[in-house]
C-alpha cells in the first residue's frame, strides 16, 4: 500500500500564492542539491548552541531542513 500525503488548507493557500517563476526557482534549486552518485561525508563541527538553535528555528519557519540549508549556503558560497 502506498502512503497518501494530505495537505492542510493553510499549506494549499500558501502554494496558491507561488508565482510560476518561484516554482521554477524552487525546482531548479532542488535539482542542484540532488547530485546523483555523489558521496556525502560525515563531519564534526562546533557551532555555538544559540546560533544552531536560531538556524534550526529559521529553517523550520521556511520549511527547509536545516542541514539542507547549510549545504545550500555552502554551495552558494563556493559558486560565487
């Protein structure tokens, strides 16, 4: 049996406000984050607890996983 994903009214309302350009941008960013056959390496890094908590909170508000956001920031910085 396949799982069924349900969307609440708030989420659907938010989705209706997206422009076609923002949807394309989201999909392109998602595509860039998905590097097939690229291995990931587990690292250890010290980050002040307050900074990590704030980062996680902001990521949650933007509905982005915080580790994914860290990787995006790293890619953006390397590519600039």
